C-alpha cells in the first residue's frame, strides 16, 4: 500500500456544547435507535490508488462492499487537496465500488461521525489514529501488513497509545506477529477472497507465455532479460507484465499463461499465486520474508502447490523446467491436483461470513456501551432528584 501523509485532521476541533444531562440522554437515545434501525455507519479511510490499486486496497474495497451487501451503511473517506481530483478504482475493480458507496473528502465534504458509528483506519495512518482520539465512535485498525506499522508510527508509540485496541488483519500469522509486540490487542482475522474472475476456462491450450506480477519493475525486467541471455533457445517464449492491468484483462492474461512469476518480498497475503492456481497456471514464487498461512504446510514446510525459488537468480531455471515440462505434456497430475487445494477456501462467501460475525460483535459492544452511558446518566438524574 502506498503511503499518504495526512495533513489535516478529520476532527481539528470538536465543539463541546454545554448540554444538560437530559439533552445528552435524548441524543444517546437517538443513537441507540440507529443500532436497531441499522442506520449507524461504517467508515473506511482510503487512499487514492488512481486506478492502480494494490492487493491491500482491493481488500479494503471488498470489505466495504461486503458490509454494504450485508445491509450496513458504508462510506469511504479520503483526503485530497481542493484542486486535486479523486480518481478511485472504477476502471480496475468496477464502477460499483465508486457508484454504490459514497466517497467523501474530509477536507471539504460534510462528514458526521457519531457514537454509533465505526471508523476503520489502515495501519499506515498513525497520524490519523491520533487525530481521531476525540471521536466518540468505535475505531478499528485494519492491519494488513505487519511490516508497514512502523513506517509512520513514531518510536515508542503503539496502537494502544491512540486508545485503539480492536484490530482486523488478514491471516493468523499476521495476528501472531501483532500479539508478539502488542499482546493487549483484540485481533480478529478476515481472510481476503479471490475474485471469481479467476478460473480455468479450458477453452484452449495455453500460450507459450510467462506472466510476471511484481511491484518491483526493476526485478521484473531483470527476470526477463537474464532469462533470454541464459536460455536463448527459448526466444519463442513471451513474457507479460500484469501490473496495472484491469482485473478482467489481468485474469485473461494470467489464465492463458503457462506460468506466473510472482515476487513481493514484503507481501501481506499473496493474491497472485492463488489467482494463478485458480486459472490452472503454474505459480513460480520467490519466497517472501514472512510467508503467510496458506503458504505453510502443517509440518512447517512450504506448500507443494507452488514452485518456490530462494532468489531471483534461481527463477530462470524454474521457468525453463516448467516450459520443457509443459511442451512435453509431462506436468505431474499430483501437482495439478495440489493447485486445486485452495479453491474452496478464499471465497467471497467465507469472507462475508467472517466480516458479518466480527462487525456484529463490534456493534453489539458499542451498543452496550451506549446503554451503560444512558443507565449512568439516568441514575445521576434520579440521585439529584432525591
């Protein structure tokens, strides 16, 4: 996920009108009714990917859309200068994400966040965590990548310093890493899902093409150039870099490739290898710094559904082996079967079920908090009368 500096606060100064206890009770009662009528809101703070979203941004938009489909009121908040235009993700992910969910610029649009609402803040926005401390809503940190926590967080500061204890992350391994450094957190896991656009069409044989997915363009170019130098006999093999393509084109190019080379050293999940397997395309992957759950077998080794490489220089030999095996029609049946292992795991239905369970818990806890406030206020009024 790209970093973005937050220059202004969502709540620079929250006005503190002098309300009577009776007035506060009326307001809290109204907020309590929002829970019952499902009128409370869930806000997500997002950055402008300018139609080039990372897997992390894709996850945020899917999470928000899942909640919308579950019947919740969802809004995306962003911050750009008055003379800048928010582009979004419609060309890559689809117009529904921009048209069905309101997007508001916190610098100029009217944004009202109340005690019945939930505000979800990505892990890279440390300043936003601090700036929203006065907000009465429930705040949740969305931590997709453990490695990004310290990018913007000052030394000695942690999530608890901002009064935030509830965390959503994408895997059990990310949860373990978080609890190792901040054991007081309440961490919930909502796994990503693989789009149904990725599937094996079986309408034709694959092209002699190798797809490359990497946010490191220098590394991608190095793979291609050194492969042709090392294996000039394979000059008939073409390479296709998929970064920046729309999701539908991405899925088509991936599906018609013999193999997909994936390199993301600091990955938080690893979408592309799973997408490749759904398409019947062999994933060739450089081992990331912190392999996530699905990459690890029960015995602690790496899954045999992927061809693993220790570094970039070993990728060329793996590509050569895959090409020869494919041309000879000698890909082991066991390997083909192993690539189907995750077909039923990372589905939209599974993510939606996890999302529903966790956000229901957040809402119930916040509703109980409002009830307790009302109870205490009513008790204070009764004591004053007596």
